């Protein structure tokens, strides 16, 4: 593993446009400069609503730099799909981890932390801590 390898982020949503928009938002809020690798895996291969193990695996491979991969999901079957892929053991690169975090806020926190050089534990912690962000 390269000493400058960054944690990759995969954003899994039931909607391709939602996953892409959250990735774009996170990139924009992560200081606007170079960021850690982030990939969206939303919807089905045909462009419909749902989750696709193939799209998730492709996204994970595209961001894998050897420092781990934080996978954030929106809801329901996305969680189940990623859990099944992790249990299978060979569908996702080594070091992939499902992170329990709010999708939008967690994605921003994860990408900011990964871009600053945080390891997978730090990235997962930052994303999970986004549950504590109060809006009122």
C-alpha cells in the first residue's frame, strides 16, 4: 500500500441521480480541491430504482487505493445488499466496510476526513458522528 493512498468512498443509493448528486455535493464541500476517491453506485444497470451488486462492486474497485473503502448507503435493501456482499467475501475489495451514517452528512464528513488523509477508522468515525449534527 502506498503511504499516500487515501480511503475510498462508495455512495450507494436506490437512485442513480441521488448517489451522483451526493457525491458531487461532498466533493464541492470538501474544500473544493483534490479529494479522496469517491464513486456513486445508484439504481440499477438499466437506470431504474433499486440497488445493483454489480454497480456497487464496480464503484468499490474504482476507488480502491489499498487504504480501505467506506461504503455509505441510503436505506433498506441497499444495506442488505452491501451486507450480503461483505458476507460473501469476494465481491468487494479487501478493506471495504459498511459505515452506519446518515447518507448526505456522513458522505461529506467521510470525504473531508479521507481527503485530509484519515485512515478507515477515522473516516468511519467522522461519518458516524454526523448522526450528532443537530439542525434545530
